[in-house]
C-alpha cells in the first residue's frame, strides 16, 4: 500500500461517483423532471455530488483494507410525479446510476485486457482499480433496501403496503445505510465479494482472459 495507489483509488472513486450521480440527474431530466437541473446537479463537477464519508472516507477505508469497495454520494433530487412512466420512470432514474458503474467497469476491464502484457504499468493499475471500484458501487447500490437505488425497482413492483413501509424507511436516508453497514457488514461484504467474482468471470469469458 502506497500513496500512489491511494491517489488512484481516490481519483477513480471521484470520477465513478460523479458519473453515477450525474446520470441520475440526466435520466430524470430526459424523463421530464427538471428538479436536478434546478438544484445544479446536471454537472460533472464532483464537488456538487460528493459526500465526505460515503464518497471518500468509507470507500478509501475499504480499499486500503482489501475489502470490496462500496459507497454513495449526495442523492440527486427528483420529483417522481413529473416523470414519464410513473413508478417505472423513477426506477429508470434509480438504475441509471449503478448501470453507469457497470458500463464503466466493463469498459475498464476491456481496456485492461489489452494492457495485460504490461500488468505492472500505472495504466493497468488504474484500469484494474476502476473495474473493482465500479463493480463495488454497482453491486452495493442495486441492493433493494431504501434508500439504495435497487429499492426503486422493488418499489415499482411491490404492493401498496410494502411501498408505504419503504417510504417510511427512506425518510431516514443515509442513517439507514449507516445502520446496514454497522449491523450487516460481514453479510454485505460476503455477498458483494461473491457477486463481483461472478461478474468478473463473465467479463473474463467475454474478453478471453482469466481472473484469479
């Protein structure tokens, strides 16, 4: 572990989470809601999106500990009543963020496959870090527990009484995420490790390289 690696992780986190949150905003705007635009969130400026703990401190601690990286950022505001397609519109806004991380991981993996002969290079290190960090953000955020992004898909499918319960949980926002991390971190880390490994195997089959 060295300062260069920490700077790489920090850079990848900032880029990945900025794109994640910006895509929430752009998706809501494309679906008819300008709330994110009015709040200045249709931007690639990371300062507008980062949360000091969820975006920087927590992912860095996990990365330097050798654990699956996950985290979040300041939620992008949107008004579901303004969106096309009702609850499914809200679900599309929610999944836009994690899907962005998935695409970034896929692209980084593809580029990493091209740089395999130079696995000790700084470029290969950046790409490998981008794969792991983005897959961590993807897997964590699709967990269907409010206020994580995956809960919006469940919300669109769930019966009314489940939606009401999820709305109550969502009111507590980041507090719920903190509780989940503190109480269920071993389960989350185990689940994320398994999910990331499955995705890496899928990527390796697509690009024809092996993963450990």
